[in-house]
C-alpha cells in the first residue's frame, strides 16, 4: 500500500484490510472483488491484484521465500521491496531504494539528474549497496527510510536536526530544495469519456471492468469515447430514452487527464447485460469503485 501512497492515507486502509484479511491464507482464499473493494480509493489497482496473486502463490508453496531472485519473481515485488522484506523480515543484507532513500542519497551526494532516469538510478543503487551495513540491517533499513520520511522530507526538510548534515553536499551548498531533480514535465493529454448512468427505480447499472487497463477489475459505469456511441448503445435496449446531462467531472491520472461526461437515463424496466449488475445505493458500499466514479454516484443518488 505504501508504494505510490503516503502513510497518512494508508493507515485507515491498512487497518481495515488487516481486520478483514488477518492471515495470508485468508487473503489467498478471498475473492478478488472483496480485495478490490477494500482497496478502492488507493489507486494503482494492479497492486491489489498482485497482493492477491502473491498470497495465493505463497499459500500454495507453504513457505515465504528468503532469496532476492525468488522474491522478485512474485507479482508486484521489485528489487527495493524485496530488499526491504529480506532486511526487515529476515535480517539479511539487502539494499533498498524507495522514494525516501532516493531523496536522502540525492541530497547527500548532490546528484544531478532525475532519479527515475536509468543511469541515475543505477548510480543510486550502487550507493545504496555501499551504505547497507553487514550487521543490524533491519535497523539501518528502517532508519534510512524514516530519515527520508520525517527529516529529509520533500518540502521543508529539517536539516538542522539531520544526523547527516555535516557531510551533506546539498546542505553545504545551500541547495537542498533543488534536490532531487524533478521529472521533466510533459504536457498530459486529456481523454473524453461519456459515462452512461442508467437508473431503474433506485438502482444503477454498473459494469465490471477488465483486469487490464485503468481501474482493472473494479465496477464502473459503461463508458464510451463519443456521444454517438453511448446513444447507439442505449438505443439497442430502450426506445427513445430521455437523456439528462450532468456537469463533466475532471480526474487526473499519472499519464493523462480524464474528462468524464455523465449521461443519465431512467428505465421503466431493468435490462440484463453481460458482466453488469444493478446496484442500489447501499450495495455501492460493498463494491470496488474508482474514486471519481464513487463520488459521481454519491452525487447522482443524492438527487434521485
């Protein structure tokens, strides 16, 4: 959960997740829909699917791997996560390079260039390897992560209380705020999607999304790339529907912006469609829904 999401946001999700899935075997046997419902709002839903797959693999193997290559072979576990598991779970020597550690190393050595660039990342891994001690590896791993999270923060770092201040190059040259170097800005494209909000009495039609792509495996509204495509779809199962337009909703993802345009229609009789369900307002609480869709549905149900 802490990959791509801050601690303050994760805590409530983590506590709820652990109450529902307290053991690896319970998590492995749980349906994916239930896991996604507990993850909804955290984003990057491939992480939830990978947690489920990994739990199933380890449950089947009856043993948690303690070798770097075997850990990295599990879904969703990269080199840094594998290093954290080895050092903190098994007290084995393995470097890590999460966002906090990258920030500490970039400032300490005043490293030029965006840390996501391969050549820079390779250099950072070499430094991480060099500094990882032979003893008390778990303590060191936790310490350097905490140093970045609580002292060498992204904004307003607490340099005066930093134990590395004496040899920190960014601090020495008074340029701490300039490191790490930001990712080069690229103008994000905007995708327009038309969302069909089909009501029958006080239930709405939801479609389960494919596992691949954004919001994989979550429930959402039927979506279309054009107004014509949305109306053609509706025309196939209802004659001359009465359309209601609602204000568009903008939602930004990592690589592009979404402009979601809701189109509301009301049916007198429910229809049955593949991979789709009719959900009441109370049912929505049990489903995995993308954050912008959940917010949109709350607004729509409030004016029914």
